[in-house]
C-alpha cells in the first residue's frame, strides 16, 4: 500500500492510497462496476440480438449494412442477428463477428462500452473518411496513428489532454496484411468531429489546415478513447470515400454508391483477413495492464 501524502487546494494533507484512487477514478468505468457491467451485457444483447458470450473474439465495426451484406457473402457459415438498434453477422469458422453500429460519436461510445462485456480480443473499425490532404484520392486507405478529439463523447471517459490512440499491435498487424496484399496505405492523424456541415465553415476549414490532419470523420477518436478507457483493444482502417476540400469533392448519393461498388469489397476483405489471421496466429494484443 502506498501511504504517500498529497496536498489538496486548501493546503490540507490528504491520505492517498491505491485503493482510494481505484474507487474514486474508476467507479464509472465498466470493468470496475459490476452493476454497470450487468446492465451493459443485457443492453448488448438487446441492441445487437447477440449475447456477449456468443460474439466471436475478433470483431469488426462498421457504419453500413452493405458491409454486413458483403461479409455474409465472403463467409459461407455466416449468420445474422438483428437487435433493436443494430445488426450483427457472425462467422465461427473465421472467428470474426461484424456489427453495424450506425453513424456518429455517441453510437461509437455506446457500442465500445457495451462490447466490453463480450471481452473481445481485437476490434477493428472499418470506416469511411473524407480525405483532407491534397495527395489523397477516393479509394485510398488510411491507417490512423492518432485521432483529434473534436467531439463530445470521449470527454466522459478520458481527460481531454489524453490523446486518442489505437492499440498499436492491431495497427501493426493490419499494416502487415496490407503489405502482404501489395496494397499501399497512408498513416497519420485523423480529425474526428460531430460537426456535420463543416464544409461550409471557412474558419473551421482553416483550423483543419493548421492541424495538418490527413482526413476527417465522426467516430475514430471516440472509438480509440472509449476503447482505452474500457480496456477494449481497437484499431481502425479507413477508406477515403470523398475529398470534400476539392472542387465537387463532397460526397453525394451517386459517389457513395460508386465507392461501395468499387472499393468496399477490398476494404472488408482486408479487415476480415486481419481479424481472422489474428485469431489463427494467436497474436497477443494487449501488452500491458493498468
């Protein structure tokens, strides 16, 4: 036991122990709150139609039903479960499940926190992103090294000064799968926002330029932050679906359909290969505890 003394703002000595720290700082985190864990497990089953113990240990997250449809085609043993808010598809043969959790930071925070009750070994987000750097084009892959927390959900889980980082070993493994498939990709920082029509805000666009962010989307920083807080190992592989800073570069219905038709299969194939290979090779993902 650590019996060091600390000083409070009123200059009164305060006894500090590891036990008191754990009780005060982790009481709302899911792994430290049995009542919350029980409710979250029930919620996971209700929202996805799948009990925590029925999920595969490698899980893909996506925002689109199209990805679930393609997953079902690629995995012959796949079966779907429908919940009150989300759908999931499972392949015991591949050792992988996939969930469509819809769009946005609040949904991203929700799915990660309740997914913690399934105790996944590895989670991979396959998301679409708007390319900001002039060198990017539709169809490019980005493997994020970090994400800017310009959204309102992650602040409830980690202090604002904590960076949103992926689980390194998952990113490293996905990188290896891309290289083995002779596919090029970019690495860098992603800007996550909850500001939907930012394309018409010149001040905001100037801020993006000053940040030197590669791309912008609405979930990655939340997933990384809540995953870290909830002890869920998570990475991301993003597909550039539009280039909104370029002339006529904002996504439309027609351009979105083109992205699905031309690039989505490769995106899901790389994600599925990465997660299934992690299962087969017995990769140890979490390399430290806190």
